[in-house]
C-alpha cells in the first residue's frame, strides 16, 4: 500500500530510495566503485569486453573513435590489476590475445545493463533512429532478467500501485520519508524482538 500524499509539495524534491549506512562500513560503496570504473573510457572498455566475443586490443580501439592506444593500454592494465578482466591467448593462434571478464568482472554486468536500460528509456533520441524509448525487455526478450540480475525486479516494479515492490531498506517510522512510500511487512528476525517490522521502498512521487 502507499502511505503519505500521492504527490510531493510544490517546490519540494521528491524522495528517492534511501539507504542506511551498512554496519561496519568506512566509506561509500558507490564512490569506491567509481574509483575503479570512473576513469575515462574504463566503463566503455568494460562494456566491449563484456558484450563482444573475444575482443582484441585493436577491435576495442577500432570501435571507439577518440580512444588512443596509450589510454586503452593504461585502462586495460587498470582493469586487469583490479581483476575485472583477464588477457587470454587465442586457442588457435597464441600470438593473438583477447580479453574476457573474470568472475569478479561478471558482477559488473547488471551495472552495465542498468545504464543501458536508462539510455534506451531516457536518452532514446541518442540511441534509436526513431527516438522512441524502449526497455531492456523490448530489445532483449528473455535476456533482461539475466542482464539485470536482482535489479530486474526493482526496475519493473510499480511502487505506486503497490504491485511487486522489492523488500527495500529497513527504516524506522521516524526516518521514513513522507511522500511516495511503498510499505511491506517483513518477517521477524530469528530470535529478535516480537514486534512488527516494516520495510520501506521509496521512489519519486508522481503528480496525480
């Protein structure tokens, strides 16, 4: 169900999904991720390694005008140093090397896919000839769930109608935002106090 007004007050920004700092954390996980993926060209190179079959150095450079051999070499070394990709000799010609994701690198696929989904939906004029928005499910039927992983349920949930929201983040009633909040009751923690717990999932409110 939805609690609070359906639309936020005029001039007041709509709330977004709220996160409490994980216990024991010493920094922001987004900032830490950007320390690896936020360098210029890193994300584009990771995209090519993730979605192209056996991409070589020359292929990656050819696909990306403006990417110089020096910068490409540096970024590949950085991605290898962080164990996101690995360099592999071609099985039929050991003089040829290509790049592929490691197990750690595969965890970045939902991040790449979520950016792909955002671009197809909100930047369609730069992505498609007709400029019409599309979803991952439109473009990759049967693969959207695999691309997005756990993000898929979040991406397709209709929080306003209360259909299938994810469990969300545990907040206290005092810290829950007032606008556009979908509420679900969660199970009691094993051995925890016998009181009803609520989970709040927040997205921007829409005008009625």
